[in-house]
């Protein structure tokens, strides 16, 4: 047999090897995630139920689904172990305070003292030139402005305008 006839079989075996390898890796990550469960952590089951872990055994997990509701699940039926912030956001509707995560635009707010805060407040009152022209900056020649307006009006009233 030539190498050319064996090539499709070699490619097929290689693809099967890669697929089983990635599946085994995902399975190991899921087992590791389930082994990291501790009492008090929030979980989502594969059925979509959110609960708090009350007790972890070798093959089972006791979940607290609400006041007075305890359910016994197989350990492999846990779909995800959630962080405290994510669990509280989903179950209780409590949003995490995003302002504590915001990084300031500059480092001056991290190092400024009371004396420098007055100077910073005074510098914030100065106007910033954004390249826009005020009415005072326009030319005083009113005739050229009137001519431009009249020309614009005549273009609008031509009848061949954009109205169709």
C-alpha cells in the first residue's frame, strides 16, 4: 500500500484522538470544579435550579433550595459552582457595587491631599476649548451672513430639491 492511500486513515485517527483528548480535559475540569464545592457556596444544577450547598459527601450533595427545602443530588448533577457575587445577583437580585471596581482616569486622586484638592477644584472651573466657535467669535460682517442664508433659501425653494 502506498502512503497516499493510508493518509485519510491517519488523518481520521488523529482527529479522533484530538476530540477524545479535549473531551477528557473538559471532564477533568468538571470533576475538579465539583470537588471544590464547599458548604455555603452557590451552585446551579444541570436542570437549572439554583441552590446553596449545605453538605458535601463522596457521591452526593445536600442542597438548600429555600427555607425548609433540602434536596439530595448526585454530585455529577451540579452544572456550575458560582461565585458569591454571581449567585447573589442571580438569586437575590443584589448587584455588585461597580463603583468600587472603577479605576480613576488619573493617579492624582490616589495621591492628592486636602491642600491639593482645592487647587484641583479651582482648575476644573476653567473652560476647555473644544474648537467650537461662540457667537462672539463670528465675523461682524452681517452682509456675508445674510447672503449665505439667502443662497441656502433659494436652493431649498428650487423645486428640484430632495423631496420626491
